C-alpha cells in the first residue's frame, strides 16, 4: 500500500524559497501521476501543480506559474515542489497527491507553509 509523506514546509519571509518533498513508501510511485494541492484557512483546497508519470507534461495554477516547479525522481520515489519568490498568499497547508487509473487516490498528511515577515 503506497503512502505519501510530505516534508520541507516552514516559515519563510516574502521573496524566499522552500522546497517541499513528498516521499512515497510501500510501493513504487513511477506509475502514478502526481500533484500538489494547497488549502489556506477558510478556503477550499486548490490544485497547485501536477505532473505525469514521466514528468513529460506538467501544469501549474496561474497564481504560481513562473515561481513554482514540480519535479519527480522515480529512482528515489519522491516528488518535489520548488517554490521561489514566495508571497504571503502562498501561505497554506500543502498536500501531495498521487493518482493511478484503477487504483485508490492517495493523499499525504500535509505540510504547513507560512510566508510572513
């Protein structure tokens, strides 16, 4: 049973950077499409970025385009979200998500990102 564990969140000043990691345990991640979502207080969960199994196709929300980069290392069974030029409105709990046709969708437990001076 594949499980996802996020790490890398924290407090950062506006304009700073963070790299989130999502490590998969229990099975291989290479057959799953992956994505990052976030949920700010009082708001609905929203998609941030996604990547196909080989990362040959990636997509980004307009609000993060040009600042965030999704990547994956299938050999390490890990997905990353590099976040640059962070803004206070990026403050949220960030969740890793994995999807494979015919299999149960998977979510990580979330990691808090706070952008504040």
